[in-house]
């Protein structure tokens, strides 16, 4: 018999500390009918049984409600219900369209896009898989039978006859499986069930026509209808067309997957909160002439305030990139006609960055030292540091090293794609046979003034010359491993060992041409492979990440700054410790920066 003893209940709560285990909070979208937000108990009980804490999300489309909700949950469950209004995907309504739900569509489509940008785990069920497709670049078939009759959907056997088609809108009990699905081997769904075929329930007349580039199909019905999709970008996002909440133990693996991924999401957020997350090379200033908006989520650039916030990124070193003119070319021909001076062009970029920081001073600041980076993080500010890509900016004048050091430049990449007056490039013609006499003076002056010597883009001989000349550790802000991708820009194992022996660091970059030398697409897994190879050769204390975003960097799974968190989640799945991730995300680089900058203070 139930005891109505409130004090006893509270005493049970307070008999230990903390009162409860921190469990992932899963937001569940509510259905809407007759002026009420409703939710079947099957959903929230399935989440609780999987180890999550369910909360109901009402269908509110206001940005404040959505953003504040996403700030407080760790995973998102999209529930079943009425049809998606086809106008949201640019189509007119079919005569076979059933009831739509005005209250839900806008709220859920916005919630999915914003949750996706934040790398949040998402599971879509029935209507939920269609919402995922509609929100993230796929296509929804308004009626399955109509789709087959018009040819938009094709039977699995490729025949035009209808004898192979299934009845997907069953009237059987919801707990009764009514057809089978074929599961793609090696998919996440297969890893959950270890089956290539399983029976599911079926209560839908709409379906996903095309999952789009962000997803891959992981299960189909015998007639070819898409029954499950999952992220093609190594993210914890999945949708199923059936209703696992009615399938008891057979449905639980999906809910346990969602709760487990939400737990990984919690860990990643903690790491980013406690660690300074630094990208050591991006080329976003190249887009300044296009009038980009750093305070918006600007689709023309890969690094902006919104993307940095979504990825929980603290800092970035933005490079003033100076293209190397070929013989007979003028520098102004390579950039804007009004800039015939490389030095003036670099100063213009730094002036613009300072203007952006001033315009967004509540959220953004310029930093010059590791201490300023940490202070900005404590103050809730994101940081921009200055770098120069190509010593051409010095205009063959040692005094300009001091000029740029005074502007706060933390490193100078000595050359780019072509030899300059400082050293030979990896893509040059061996003009000097390594570092020139002037280049040796530049390195000495950089050592004296506390500016890091960056040898990304340099030839192998230039690299070893710089290593011998410099009295301080040198760095490679965005370079990969030649053992995995044999291109001139990448570093040999011997180079990496020599660099580590003198205390330097190599930061893996995301340009596909430096990750793979074959025709296959590079992904986040390739970046991890280069990172791990470098760590095996050099030690985990000498590696990091320099994305080259907006300079051709960006790969599937790590496509812009918003996906910094996704990279951390992938490292967590590979059992990296928080200490090692702190080293990778900037700790190693900042150790070298602090050492180099000591000379400036002496």
C-alpha cells in the first residue's frame, strides 16, 4: 500500500550528496491537438528506462524559447504525429496529404537545425525522421502510394508493377511488427541490433524520398521505402520510420543509443568548458572584401561568432594571407588593386580584425599572449590572435618584424606556395637552397621579439635550416603527415621527430589534399588518423589542430567551427583522456608560445 509520507520522501532525497546522479536530459517534442501539448507515455518511459531524464518540449517557435531549451538539454527526441506541411520543403500539397500540424512544423524544423548546428544527439521517430529530412536538406514524399505511381519512388526490384509494394499504414496493434526492414551492414543501426533484417511496426503514409547529403540510408523496407537514416558526417543523428517506443525491449537499443550519445555530448561540453579550445590557423580574412558579417551565421565563411559558439571554440589565430606573386606579377594583382604593399595589406587585415572585435566587444577580444587567452575565456569572451602567412609581408626589411610584433602578431609563416626572399617553399624552385641569409636574420629577430617561427609551407631543407638557426622551438601551424599522404607540403616522420626534439609542435590541418592522396573524400576520420600518426611519432605533447578554415580546409565531420565539438566527441569515442585533449586543443601550442614569448620579456 502506498504511503503518503512527504517527509519520508524528502528524507530519502537528502540522505546523501549529491541528491541524484547527473543523467542526460532528453528533450521530447510534444504533439499538439485541441489546444493541448500532448505526449504518449511510451516516449518518456522509454527514455527513462534507457537511463535518461525526459522533459517535454512544447511546440513554441520563438528563438528565445528554442535556444534556452537547447542550452539545457543533452539530446533531442522527435516524436511521431501529423504530416509535415509540404510548403516547408518547396512543394504544393498533394490531394493525398493528410492533416498537417501548423503548431509543430516551424518549431520542430527550427529546433532541428539549431540542435544540429550545436552537434546535439538527435533521434527522429516516424514523423521525426521526416522532420530531419525536411530540416536538413532531404526530401519528403507526401504519400507513398502516390510516390510509386508517379515514379518519384521506385520499388526495390526496379519494376514498375505495384505487386511488390507494402501497406505501410497498418491498423494492427502498435506493438505488432507488420513488415521487415533490411539494415545496412556496418551502419550504426546494425551495430545496435547486429541484424541485417528485422521486423518493425508500421504506421505511416508519408516517407523520406531522399535523405540528402547529410545522411545515409541505413534501413529500407522490401519495397524500397527508406526506413532509417543516419548521419553521413560522423554525428549522433538518426531517424527511423517505425515506432520503437511500442516495441518494448526490441525498441530500447535506439533509446539507449540516444542517451549514450547524450552522455558523450555532456562530456564533450565539460571538456570545452574546462579547456581552452584553440584553432591555430584560419584564413577567414580573405573573405573580408566580400563584406562578410562576423556577428551573423554567414554561409560564406567557416568561422564566425555563431559557429564558434556552436562549437564551443574559445580562440582562433587568423592569418593575414599574402599570396606569393610569380615572376613578373605585381602583388596588387593577387589581392585588391589598391594594395601594392604587402605590409600595408597585412596591416589592413589587422585593422579590420580590430574593428570586428570592437564592434563585438561584449563577446570578442584580441589576444596576444596565452595569459590573455585564458583571461578572455574566464570573462566569457572569444579571442582572435594575429598571424602572418608568408613573410612577404616584411618587404625585405627587418624593422617590419618589430612592427608586426608590436601589432600583436604571434607567428609568421615564413613562406607560402613559392620561394620568397626568406626561404624556399615546398612548392618552390630551390631559389636559396633552404633559408636565405636574410631569412636567417629574420628568424633571429623573431626569436628576439617573441614571434613564433612557423614552417608550414616550407621546403624540407628550409625546415631543417630553420630548426638549426632558431634558438626557440619552431612550429608548423597547419601541416600533415607525409607517411599518410605523400605530398610536398606534408612532413616526414624524421622532420616531426626533429621538431619534437627541439620542443616544437605540429598542428594537423583539414585540407583534403593534405589528408588523402587518392580520389576518396577526406573525412574527420582521416584528420584523426594524421593526428594519431603524428602523436605516435612525436608524442602527444607535440600535436594539435590548425584547421585552415576558409583557406580550403574543412571536411565531412569537421566542416566549420561549429563542428569543433563533434571532433571532441569523436575523440571521446576513441577513449582519449581529457588531459590529452587539452594538449591537442591548444595546451601544447600555448606551452611553446609562452616559451617563445619569454624572450620578448627578457
